[in-house]
C-alpha cells in the first residue's frame, strides 16, 4: 500500500497493512533472521588462520596436506573462511563425563526396553 493511497476511507486498510508488516518483521526477529543483506564471506590468509585456530604454520600446512582442515588454494596461496574454521574447531569438541554417562544411560534403557 502506497503512502499516497491513505485517506480517511482507506484508513482501516492502511492499519491492517501496517499490522501485517509489523507481524512479518516480528517473525523475522524472533527467528533470528535479519532483514538486512547477508554479509559477504571474505577469505583470510594462513597467518590469520593460524592465529584463529591457535596452531603454528607447519601444523596448519600438515592439516591441509592431510585434508583435515578446510581450505582453498589459488596458485601457491592458501585461503580459509572463518566460519569453516570455527565449524572445524567445533567438530573436535570432547564430550563431558556427564554427557557420556547420559548417552550410556539412554542407550542402556533403549536396549533394556527392546528385550522386553
């Protein structure tokens, strides 16, 4: 609805339109989505990647050679994306003792119920 279309007769329609727009914005905020343009992914070099993951250059080169660390190569240079490195770090999470116990108990109860 255009701002020019608002008149006394169209006021109920304009209010309804605004309510719908507000509800849509609210749903985006609740979902955690931003109505803005998504950010571009900017590649980083090996030095910054080393600082980010806390490893020395030779270690990073070894991880790349073994194809354990996500990277991109253009010519002789290696490039990395921050989100991929953070995801790589997150995949290496060690389970806590309580998480292991909880999983074991759940699995035990499943098998116990199957035997009945």
